[in-house]
C-alpha cells in the first residue's frame, strides 16, 4: 500500500477532490495547513487600505492510502488537477504503508481500504 500526501493551494482543493473521485479514491483526509516555500509570499491588502505580507501561505494537505497499483494514477490525478505549470504550487509525497486496520470491521491490509 502507498500513502500519498499532497500539499496544494487551498483554492484547488475542490478540483483535486473531484479528480480523486473520478479515479476511484474512496477515502480522503484533508487538513487546512499553512506553510512557506521558496517562492516569496505576495503582499495583501488589509481592511482600510493597509498592505501586509503574511508569514505563511494557506494550503490544503490531502492524505490518501491506496493499493500499490493505484498510486501512479492517484498522483497523476493530483498533478493534472492542481498544477498550472508554475513553480511553488505544492508537493506530492509517496510513502510505503506496512499495514492498515479498519477499526470497525477489524480488517487488515488492503482489505481495510
């Protein structure tokens, strides 16, 4: 099994979620996150005309666990739905999962997915 973690701009979450549904991903965990990368953060206008530079960008982090054979299509779905071709649009991390246990059914391994 593979765990796929994607950090994407928050405004692209809905598009990525739709793409994951289309490739058959059943369960998704989403976190509202903040972070900074190598691209400078743009200034924003505050209430009464003030300008400030936020410390962090607002992102969404998505976590899914899939069968080994599904990992590449899930990564491609994320890339196609989240990328506009510019640097600084996020990252996708793929790691191995040794085991999974469904708490309700007590099934293990791929059957727990």
